[in-house]
């Protein structure tokens, strides 16, 4: 059994606009990476994401990008006690699906944690984080509101 999760949200904007809100670091920094993002999400690149609630930039490896359809990233797991003492990475897949009514369905799936107490805790933490990211994405893209501003610091 593999630890993984999937969260989704419907955003009332065209798929191109929603995709750009994730792929473009300037836009991503407006509502999600509260410490900023450096580097556009492009296949084969390593970018930096920084969060006020987890200070210090995180390197994010961009595995695959299909414009307006899919983004696959790998990054270090937030697991303080990995089973063999070695840090490991998880894989996150963003899928962007245009809906008939003009909205976009965004799905975030993440996997790669070991079946340990700390692996489960890290997976639940990331599930919460991606759910909050989708809420923040919706508020920012639809209404220009940054839900995360001042939330963590």
C-alpha cells in the first residue's frame, strides 16, 4: 500500500488562466508561496518555493509540464524521522481540466511517503497544505483576495 492523497477544486476561470496562476512564479507568490517563488515551472527545471510558515526556500524539481493540462513536481518530504534516517522526496501532480461551463477542475495528487507514523503525519500535513492552496488559488484567481496573507506570521 502506498500513502497518497488527492484533493480537487473547481475554479471559475478558464484553464489557461488557472494554469498560469500555478506555473508563473510571480502569480504563485501572490497567493501561495508566502515567502516567494523563483523560477517558472518548466520541464527539467529546479525552482525555489519559500513559505512564511516553513522559512527557508525549498528546491522543487519540475519533472514534467504539459501546458494547460498537467504539472509534475518532486520535492523533499517534510518528515522529521524517515525510517532509514535518509531524507526522501514525494511526487505531486497537478491536473487542470476544462469544464463545459467554463470553469477549471484542478486536482492535486501527492505520493511517496513511507508507511510510518512520521510518514503518515507528513502526508496529512501536505494534504492540508494542498487543500489550503486550492482555496487560496480560487480566492485569488476569482476575486483577487490573498487568503494566506498574515495567516502564518
